């Protein structure tokens, strides 16, 4: 991991979509616009979009991943993607 790339989120922590973020569905996944920092972020997977939308319905990230139907072998890549979204303030720990 380079200093420019955020690390994965801790799977034992709970996260949620930032209330200042709007998700707009797109064929590739979604666009996330943060009204506070004015950043536009691309979510390039429909599975990631569903996961992000459902984070607040679960006690922690690993529970959200288990409920998502995403194969456990891919969870690390999704934790890294969530880490990038946390660094961009799209999601935050609760």
C-alpha cells in the first residue's frame, strides 16, 4: 500500500453513508456527490453501491458483507474500496 492509498476499513466497525452524500444510480454503479466537500466519487460496482447503502443496517462491515452475498474471498477488496470511500468522506464510522 502506498502512502497515497488509504487502507481497508476495519471489518469489526460500523459505517454508514455520510448524510451529506447523494448517490445517483448509473449503469456502472453510482456517482456519489458530497455536498459538503463538493467531491464527486465513482462507485464502479453495483455490488459496492448496494453494500454502501446497506452499511447502516448492520452492526459492522463484516456483517454487511455477509448479508450482501459477496463471496468471502472478495471481502478484502471490498474493505479496501470502503477504505477509499471513507477517505473521500463518502462513508464514515459510527
